[in-house]
C-alpha cells in the first residue's frame, strides 16, 4: 500500500517535471547559478588555501652561529630545536656550505669574491634554517633560541634573523588571518543569498500550481499525496542542476587553470577538480536536492490548508 | 444522510452568507438548490465539504459532524463526496484519463481497479475517444463531463455540483443534467446548486430555494420560482 503510494507520487513528480518543461528549465537555471556560486566558493577556498600555504612555506627564520662555534654544539642545538612542538623542520647549513652558497649568489661580483679569497679563514658561520608549523609560532621559537649558550656558557649564536624580519612576518600573519576570515564571511553571505533566490524561484513555480493543489485536496487526496509530487519535482531540479553545474565547471577550470598557475606557482585547480570530482559533485548534489525539496515542501504547505 | 443544524456563516456584520439554515437531505434524493447569486448556495456546499468553517451550528454527513474531523481525516470524508465545480477545476497538466484516475490513486485504490473503472466511467460520460487529451484541448461541455467522471469514479454516496452548467451551452447543459439523472438512478444522492430555470423545471424533483442566506421555500416536486 505505502509502496504503491510512493510509486504513484514519484511517477507523478517525474511526469509533472517533464510536462512543466519550461517552468522546470527556468527553475533549474536559477538553481544551477546557486550551485555554481557554491562550487566557486569551494574552488576559491582551495586556491586561496594552497596559495597561502605556498606563501607560508617561504617564510622561515635563520639562526646564524658565530664563526668559531663547534659543529657538534650546532648539531646538538639542531636536535633540541627539532624537538620543539612548534617546529616543522630544521635544516643545517655548515660554514663551508654557507660560503659556497655565498659565492654562488655573488658570482658576478668579482670584487666581493676576490676580497673573500684574500681572507685565510671562512668568515661565515654555520646556520640553522627553521620552519615553524604556523607563522604565528615564529615568535616563541625565536625567543627560545635567543640567549642559548654552549656548554662553556658563552653564547654561540651570532644572530637570529627573526628580529629583523619580525615586522614582515607579523604583517603577513595578519594578512593571512584576514584573508581567511574574509573568505568565510563572503562564502556565508553568497550561500545565503543564493539559497533565498532558489527558495523564491521554487515558490513561484509552485504558486502557479496552487489551484491544482486545492483541487487535489477537494477530490480526496491526503496532504502527503498532494504535496509528494512537488517534492519529487524539487529533488529533480536539484539533481539536474548539480549535474549541469559540474559540467559547466569543466571548461571554465580548463580556461582559468593556467592563469592561476601563473600567479601562484605550484597551484593546480584542474588537478583539484579532477581529484575531488566525486566529493564536490556529492556536495553540490546534496545541497541542491536538499534546498530544492525543502523549498518545495515549505512552498506547497501554504496551499494545503484546505 | 445530510443534516444542516441551524448553520450560520458570518464573514462580517455587513456580509452574512448564511443565517440559521436547517436542511435535511435523505439518501438517493436529487435536490436542486436554487437562488440568485450571493443567496448562499455555494457557501452551503463549501461548509458540507469542510472547505470553510461555520460561524454557528453544525453540519452532519452520515451522522458525523464534518467540522469536528481533524484535517488529516478530511480526505477520507471527501472521498465519499464527489464534487463538480462551475469552472471545472481539472488538473491542467494531466490527461483526461489521468484526471479521473487521480481521484482513485488518491484514495489508494489498486492499479488493477483503476485500469478497469476509469474506462468504464469515461464510457458512461461518453469520452472514451478523448481519454489521452489534455483539458485545454476539450470544449467546456467535455471538460465538465471529465469533472463528473472524476466525481463519481470512487462511487461516492453523494455528488455535489455547484453551478455545473453555468459555463455551458444549452446542448451540453442537457447532456450534463442527463448524466446526473443517470447517476441518481444508480443510487447516488445529488445536490445541484444552480440558477438555471430550464434545468430545474425539466427535472421536477425536490427544489430548495434560498434568498439572502436563508431557505425561503422547500418543494417536494418543484419548479423554479423566485
């Protein structure tokens, strides 16, 4: 019995969807825009996040040791620093490597290279390049390093460049925080607006059927039997809209991908689209079907009060 | 079978649709409800279908006070009453067949019964060859016959018709009225609200005359008088 009713309601929903072709098409177009907006938010978030990670990854602090510091003391220091919970990675640069890097960097500057050659001793000290997990944690790492000394009590650290870069690091940290917050607010507002637009569109589509709903009630249909087909129809709007939105994304992403890659090197939106296709489709499908069928339910209830 | 007990319907002080109406209708009767527009005929029928609530009094159908029913049981009541409206009120995106079948589907009847009964009733009203047409492809008379087929498909005890011939030409009017007479002979009670004099006179059955929300005359075998 209940199975027969479900079958009849579903079939009526499909038939109405097909016969009200123009209304269905108009509703789907609006819902596609909604889902497209939501999908764009997902993609922009992915681009923003991977760009921010990229920038964050470029930030580090270097600890320069006095040129006379023993290698074993420096390595011991490296061990200690690596164990800090805030630290992601520590790279050891020996004095010789520092000199080689310096020469490589200034290979066009003959005067500078010559003056280096004239020194009988390597003027550069060893260094540790430290990356923290979060930008905001550099402060505490730097504080930990400042004033560390070797076994004999003298400080082996020449300088920590955090204190020179502090301003830039702080500013970047602020920008990243604001970018994330702004992104969240914009997403929420856009999502809300598009949900309201969808709701209104479906309400209008059902408004044109209000008389029919009344007639169904008067010839003895229960509330559920009269409203069921509209909810099935709504769910179909959601399904087709999600499908169309996903298809529209393909050419747009192919087009926009190289442009994004040229601004943020190493960020591939196309890769993200392909890798997360199933997940993003599921999100759009879920959101679309949910918004549309709930809108239908709310809209149709107004006309069932008879 | 139907009993209106001192029913009043007051919209506002200046707009009183019904005032203390008492009316009893027995099984298998054919009652014409006549009167000018605004006399209260439609309101009386709407109260019977629980489309509206009375301000005072109560309405009984088969000993049940229809306004005491919760909304979810109203659909059960309405399946026992077939309704025909002046403006047909068919479902515009369903075919003739589907419109008639809808009333059976809504009542939860078996698909097999539907497949047997719908063609039978369409044959009764003479629309077998138009069963796959949509309402806007039909003439007014044909639409009203579809509406009648839909009203009687669940074999209701009562058929209520509110000005069913109001939008029809004389030929269609005669056809529609003769279908009502046929249904009545098969044992269904009929309440026909109309202000068509010819229709009422040709029936020569019980006539209830209303004016300004009151019943002013009730003749066992009457003619249209105002």
